[in-house]
C-alpha cells in the first residue's frame, strides 16, 4: 500500500506512514538539525531500534516514556520509536523549573527518561521517578543513546494500535506541583495529519522553531511527517538564524508564534533574504495583531494561516489571511467538521452574533487530562442533542460569516511568547510569602512577548516589592516570570468579593509601575 493510499483511508498510524515513506523514498531527507540529517530509511531503522530496545526492557502497549530536551533528530526518533512500540510519548516541558519537570515525569509513570544535558541541568537536585536515564545527546547525563539502542537491524514485535490508543501527553503549563497532562489519541493526531497534509506533501520543507513538547509544533510536525515532507529542527529560535536557515534550506512551510513573527519582521534587513520558496506560513498560540498579519502578507511570500484552538481540542478556527484580508481582526472560521457555539455564564447557548464563552466540538479532541478526571469533566458542555463540546475558556463573538472575534479570556489566562501562564499559579506563590497580604496577577500587552504577567500586591509595612518579585521569579519557569510588581493599598473588588482584574489592567495601562 502506498502513502497516498494510507492518507486516503479512514485511519493510519504515523509509524506505519513512516514505514511506507522509507520504502518509497529511502534516501530522501526526513529530518535535519544543526548536527545531523536522517533519511527516511535511517529514521525508520532508528525507530525500530528504539522500539525493540524498549520492548526488551519490558515496555508494553500503553506504557509511557518521558522525553525532555532541546529539539533534535534523536528526540524526534524517540517520540516516534515510542509510538512504534505501542507506547505514549510523555513530552516534558523543559522550560519549566526542575521541580515542575520532576512532577511531570512522575505524572507520566515512565520508567525511561530520555534527556539531554540541558534538561539534566534543570533537574539537578530533584527526585526523579524514572529509573532509566538515556542521554539523547550522547553526554554523560545517562546511558548514551547509541549504547542503549538495540542492535542494528533489530525489529520490534508488531503492535496493534487502535485509533483510541494514546499517542502523547503534553503539559499545558508548568503549574507548581500539579502539572496538567493532556492525553491525545492516535485518532486525534490522524485528524491533524489528514487536515493539514494537502498544504505539505513530500516536497515540503518545514522549519520547526518551537519545542517538540508544544502542541503548536505538533500542529505542523504531524502533517509534514505524515505526508512525507522534511522537518528542519531549530534548537533555539532567533530571528536572523531563522531567516538564514529558511533561505539556505529553501523552506516551504513554517509554524511561528506571534512574538516570533514580530521579531523577524522587525529586522532591518528582512527584505534582503530570499524567502521566495515559501508556500504557506502558520501562526497559533497567542493573540496575533491584525497590523502584524498585514505586514507579513505584504512583505513575506506565500500564504498566511492563523489557527486558533486549544491543546485539549474542541473547535479549531482557521483564518486564511491571504484570502480574507478584511477579516484580519478575527481568528477565522471553524475548520471542516468542527462546530463552535457561544454560551452564557449559566451554560445557555446564545444566538449567533452574541458575546459569550466559546465552546467547540470536533473529531480532534483529547482523551482527557492524565490522572485528572475532575478537571476533564469541568471542560465538558453538552448541547441540546447531547453532543460533547469543550469549553475554550475564551470570550468571543461569531459574526454572520462564521468568523470568530476574541474579546477576552474567561479564565484570565495569560499567553506570553506562545506559552500559557495561569495567574493563579503566580498568585499562590506570592501569597505564600509572609510579606504579602493580598495579590492579583494580570496579563498586560507586551511588544516583545504579546503579553506579560504583572502583579498587584498589598504588602506588610516596609516590605520591599522588588525583593518579593525576585523571590517569586526564582520559584517559576522562565516563561512565567513577573515582569513588574505594583504595590496598592487594596485590591479592587466586586460586591461579592471578586477581584476586578480589568480595573487593575486599566490602572496599570494609565500609570505603569516603575
């Protein structure tokens, strides 16, 4: 069976698609990073050796691995080898603190921890539950990957993978002590492949500049690999490095978050780079300003697509900005087969054009939060026909053409540089400081990050605000750090005691902290 036959069918696994690509185009490049390139046949063989060794270690269908490190072809192969063994890839957020990473590893229940020296440095001093450490970069932080692999030519025992079986666990945020793992099935990832494959294909060259532990990256990784294209992995993003790489590799596709687009477009010599190979660019994960979309459309060849949705699933909205230049203020319309509605605070469905919380239903929805049934249930909303929708937690309005305009976030979540930050996490740390009487954290606009967290605190006499901020930032991952702290006499509250965060945002916008 050919790759085209598999992609035209009802369901196929990514490992099976890779096996076919390796048969049809063995010498074509499948993946590249700054140190190494793998052909399809080499990738397929490496996946076999990983899967075979996992099985030799007693790894069974449904077991999990934990994977933490910077983007590399080895990390990619380990994710895929886990799948071929019938397992679930636990993708650890390596930008989190060591404590948070250790909690995520424990949440996966993995025996095998694949890591590199950067992840090992973050985990230093932490109690890590995984008993077997394998160094993806060949360093001394674990058994070197080449030494751990099964022998060359080894083949794993075949595993019957069903659509409902687990594919990966992605952690939505580095929440202190209680990471929330989102479990995706092979069926959900299959939807990502077939939905995106027409825009990629075997001639695609896709630059992945965001981490493989992010669903943002997976939204582009899945259709590229599934359709036989080449992925080019950046270990760490920088604007000029991205443009140089895109020009050298003749990139056709990329997925970037808004702050990356902003940094790239701000380069004085942007127009000197040859980007004529681009066919389509994508953006997701954070608010994307209409003016920035317009600039990208004007100066960067190829189309531009914005994707709005959740790692958990629900409805995905697609804005083909190059086709709808008058809708740049929106995030687009629901993807084919996706249904979106808006509801009021009591959960009642509202008519089109009303402002309310967005809920969505689609074939691409998570299995649930790992070990968190109550959190999973809290996501659910059912329409009058009993159909399951997921609460997006965002406030918006769907216009007469079906395009969604986002108004605010019902849950006050902050998105900074494409990463989710939950104010309650930061507030909990602040309130644990005996110098702090009250605390509230809000997201404020940031030219660099899209949004940035700012704290408002009521302090005890003579307490130093900047010292409080420094101590708080030492306890969180770098993406969660407070950019400013403002001392107030009291927090504004509603008659029922709810902190009025909108008032705090407005106050800070008029008179920002020094």
